[in-house]
C-alpha cells in the first residue's frame, strides 16, 4: 500500500494528465487551449484543486483508516451534495424524481454499510 495519500493523488493525476494530452494530440485538438478564457481556466483549475486534489487526498487518507468498501460507499453520496448545492447556488429546478434519486443513493449507502 502507499503510505502517503498525497503520493497516490500525484501519481493518479500525472497518469490522467499524460493520457488526456495524448488523446487531445491524437485528435488534433491541442489548439483548443486558445479558446479558453481566464474565467473558464480559473474555474477548471479551482474545480480540479477542490475535487481532484482535496477530494482524492481525503479519499486515500480515509482508506488508511477504514475499509475501502465503506469509504467508497460514503463517497457515493456526492449526488446529494451536488443536488443541494445546485439548488442553492445555481437555482436549478426541484423535482420529486431528483429527491427520489437522492433517497435511493442514501438508502444504498446505508445498506452497504450494514
């Protein structure tokens, strides 16, 4: 096992970066970088830091102290968090189908944890 969760995040991120640039180059789409605005770039970078760096670091850190199946099931709650944040920050529409989906996610996590 890797004793340092940050090392795991760095290795995973490096692999993703290399493969992503390879795919962009293979598609002949490297020039797309010129279409990025400062706003788009800053949002992508901050999202990458929040979800990629901090989220993965917390995930790998949690695996050091709990079973992987428990940690993974808890991370499956992210749709519920996304739904609440989208309602509050993006004024997305509320629907009972979305609520039912969130209930299924939470019930699923509870069932896996037992």
